[in-house]
């Protein structure tokens, strides 16, 4: 004759079983399903930007791509200071504008 498990132990075992079930569903089944669908629907994007030469992967088309460092408005970009300063100079538009006026200070008045 077996003795029934205490209620607290049964609750912990149920929680552990649910943890394992949801770990398998959310950690294995769902990612594999989504990856499989992506392979079928978007084969080029799902496999990345790999460059192949004679059947061998030799690199990525995203590495070493050209880019333009022109800032918005056609200005030259603010480059880092070679001396190691982390403070870049302000853009020319804000360098000549005066700071906003300080808000008025109000002194509390006491009735009297």
C-alpha cells in the first residue's frame, strides 16, 4: 500500500512538470517551427547574406560594404577627437544661439 504524497510536494511536482513542458514548447518546438517556416517562405533572408564561391562559403555581403559619412544637410560629419576626448563640438546651428532665459524666481510672501 502506497501512501499519498503531501499536497505541497504534489504542487511542486506539477510545477516542475509544467516547467519542463513549456521549456520544450517555447525553447525548442516554437523556434524550430518558425525557422522552418522562414526557410520555406524566405530562403534567401533566412540563410543570411553569405557569399559562396565554388560551393564554399567565403564571407558575407554585409561585411566590408561601402557607406557614406555625409551628415544630414550635406555637412561633413563630426569625427572623433584623435586626442581621446569624448566631447564632440556642437553643430554650427546651435553654437551661435544664445541660451534660453532663466525662469523667473518667485519669493513666497507671508501674510502680515
